[in-house]
């Protein structure tokens, strides 16, 4: 690979072009980043999602459990859903319908503290028939 290749620019293209949703939320749940995959999965455009709270994707009956887990990740800087285990939940789309999703969760740190949480998300797929 040529040394002139800008890997950060390539990584940015990967995040934008992947079919998976990539979402970054601040400690208070404010959406800081939202890629085209998240648009496709959830139905909100990037412009509509940025600055909104992730509560918009969480069904009411799951909010308490969600925020307990979110706060635990913020406090500990750790999650079991970032090292191969996926969290499978129901999420809300812009049109009010639910979609089953699988996600990995990664706490992002700055200066030793969790500054944001990144989520890679995809719709749950049925198992292939054999």
C-alpha cells in the first residue's frame, strides 16, 4: 500500500458506505453521528437524527432497561456487547414500526473517560436454510 494513502479518509468512506448503521451518541444520548446505513435501517435522514436523542429509536417499554445499561457503560467504560457478543433488541423506525436489530456497542474514550458511545447496528436476518 502506498504511503500516500490517507487511511483516515478511507475509514471515513467505510463508515459512510457500509450497509450497517453507524451511530455515535454523547453521554446524554444526543446523536452526534449517523451514517447512510442508519438512515436505511431507521428511516430518519442524517439531518433529522443529528442532535436528537437516541430515545427516538427506543420503544417505551425498553427505555428504563436501556438507560440502566447506557449509564453502566458510561461509568465502567466496558460492555459485553463489543467483543463478539451482540445485543439483539427491538427498535423504532421513523414511521413508528418496529425493527429487530443486532448491535455491537463500543465506548469511546477521551482523556481516560467515556466521551461517547458508538453503535454498529443491522437488522436481524433470518437464518439461511440449509
